[in-house]
C-alpha cells in the first residue's frame, strides 16, 4: 500500500505529516463567498443549537482553528474539513475565514472528510453507510478498495451498506440513535416490512438488548400455534391470543385439560425480564 493510502487511513494529521499531500503556504484568509460546501460531506445533520453556540464564540474570539479547503478552480474552494466552523462563521456575520489550502483530489477530500468524522464519532451509522455508498459510486471503488483506504475490514463496509436496504422507518430509528446498527441487522432478518416496523417499535419501547432482540425476532418467526378444543370458543380465544401476541411479541399457547394453562414462551433471562416489564410495568424491579 502506498504512503498516501496509509496516510488516508489515519486522517488529516497523518496525511500532512506524511508529506503525501502538499499545503500551499500555511494559513491564509479567504472570502466566505468563495468557499463551497463539499457535496460529498458525509455528515448531513448539524445541530442548530451547537452551531449557534459556536457562532457566539466566534463573535467573541474569532475562528481559532482554520478550516481545510481544496481548490475547485476559477477562484473557488471546497471545504475538506471544518464545515461546522464555516457555518458558524457565516452565522456570526464574518465575510472572511482563515483556511489551509491543500492539493487533495476530490476523491481524497471525500475520504478525508469521512475519516475525520468517523474518528470523531460525529456520524451515525446511516450517515456512514451513505458516505460509503457515495464514495464507491462517485469514484468507482470496490468495497475492498474503500475498506483498505479507510483502514476498515471489508466486512465492516459491507455490513454498513446493508443498512441502506432497510425500510425508511427503521433507517430513521438508527439515524436518531433509537436503534443500534446491531439491532437493525437482527430486525432485518424478519424480511416483512410491517413486521420489521412492529419489531423495531417493541425493541425501542422495551429497551431490549441486541441479544434479547435476537430471541424476540426468533419468536416472531415461529408460527403462531393455538391449542383449543371447543370450536364454539375458538374465534374468541384466537382473537385474544392474537391480541396478546401483538402486544407481547411472544408465542402464546392455550392448553386445555383438567386445568387450563396459558403458556408464554421467552428466550433468555434478558428476554424474560423484558417480558415481565411489558406485563407489569417498567418499575416492577424497583424494590
């Protein structure tokens, strides 16, 4: 692997330290109107309150850390790193901003933006997946090539991309942090979109672990069985069973003999605890 590719996997600092990318003269000042946002910026959501706070700081102290840009030709520049500072500077009313101009290609700039955000844990799993897809499609890379250039195993890239096949509702839960990518991967195994949405809502409501979610999804995949003997009561009991299943998400069985019994199946201890909370309330274990 070349020195440049190794540097790419370590972010901007390593890129500059390796001298694989030249800077065009240290810190300079550019007009904000000459700077454009990078369309390949992986981070899509910016917190308005945090931008406002940064703008107030910039009004008081100025932009302390220059943003990183590359030339786009004809006197314009594209942001490589520092879009939050750029947005805050505009909000603060600045007309100029300190920059470091690099000679990164468009492909390298996209990779660096992705790496910087990942290293700072600024991206949610859906944003990471969308960034992977954009780089692969825009620059003609394979999953393996992208993995090598960002220092990740190919399986990590492949698993991230699979998140984009999820229904929009599930992707939104992951983007909002209500579900982890681990939860989403398990829920995706249900196949049916309506069932996935139902499962996701239950997992969120009960705050299930990934392991408990695996048990829950396994139960959802099992055929629902109802054992009843009197046909006159079958429709009523079936309706009750179906209602309980929709609420609890567990296999329900009625057994009739000398003593009637109702069985509710569960997986491991985590699943049992979640089931008890669902029936008795979240404070059932508050002794």
